[in-house]
């Protein structure tokens, strides 16, 4: 295990393999372990870096809501790249991690050599739609704080992950899962790096969102995995790994 002390947090990350660096971020409730099916197959060809966001997995952070924000998450990603002396990497993620990867590109485009967006959306331009999303996120945080881990613990990508604490996950739901503006959705047309988008055909909330992203990101390729749900890279590891491998093989950073 490896650690990076930054700000008030102690970030847990893994760094394995050699070659093209690929920095992957997990989804809400999961941890870097969710990428094991892909690393087990592709890890002899690429350098995979995974990490646990604040409130997740083994990462340690004070239970102070001011420490759980988009700004902290993007700064953590930047600190990891700097710590590993990487000027650029393939930046990607699942669900919340995919959204934060897009946000990181909008803030630090020169540090992103390519994008991998899995089972995620670009956020909202409409204030009312964003407010509804945020209300659901805050309600989820309350349920976790009172009852402990919620139904998301049954999701396949969460089941293979290292659990954090209910308090940490609730703080992440209040701060990182909520959204603040339209920066990400407004940035899609400015993406000038190769982009791969993956979604399961049964992941109803994100099928249309990923189609929208494909239509806005210049040259993006979208793969819809038949019969898979939200945890697509775990539920349908073989086709997702094949699509990711093909994407990475075509890159030169």
C-alpha cells in the first residue's frame, strides 16, 4: 500500500505496472479495488494508478465537511500526478469518479492525455435539475449517517471494494456527490483529447447521459455493453476490458 499525505488527508493509492500511465477513480461507495478486473488483464502492459477518494476505502480524512469538496478532489488528483512525477496520464473513472475526471480535465486540461468516462453523466446546466440531484444526494447522506451503509453496498463495484466508514461516506455524499454548477457539461465541446465512454445497456439513468456526452465531445467513442448495469466493468469485465485495452493501445502520450 502507498500513501500521500496532502492537506489534512492521507490518501491511499496503488501504482503498478509500467508504460502508459492510467489514473482511475472509483464511484461513490466503492474504492480503487473496483478496477481489479481490468488491472488483472491489462496490468502487464500499462501503468495503472488507482486511489480512494475522501470518505472512501483506506483514505483517511478528518470528519469535517469542508474537507469533502470538488475542489479538494481535483486537488487530490493533481497532487497524485505531481507526487508520481507524471506530466500527463490517461484520466478516467466510474460514475462519480467519471464526473470528477471530466471536472479535472476542465480545470487542468494539459495534465490529461486522454479521458475514460464510465457509467457517468456530465452534470446539469439546469439549476432545478441540479437541485433535485443534490437533494437526493443529501437524503442519501442522511440515511447513511443514521443507518450505516445503504443499498449501494450490494452494487457489484462496491462489493469488491474496500469499505470506508459510514461517517466518511455520508460526508462524501454531502460534499463530493453534490454538484455546484454547469462547468463540466459546458466543457464537453472543449475536450481535445481522445475519449472513450462506456455504459451498460441496463444502466437506465446513464444511457442517455453518455449518449449526450458522445454527441458533445469531439471524436468520442461510446461503447454500450449489452445486458450490463451500472457496475459495468465488474458485471461485464471481459467486454469492458477489451474496449479499454483497445482504446489504450491506440494512444501515444
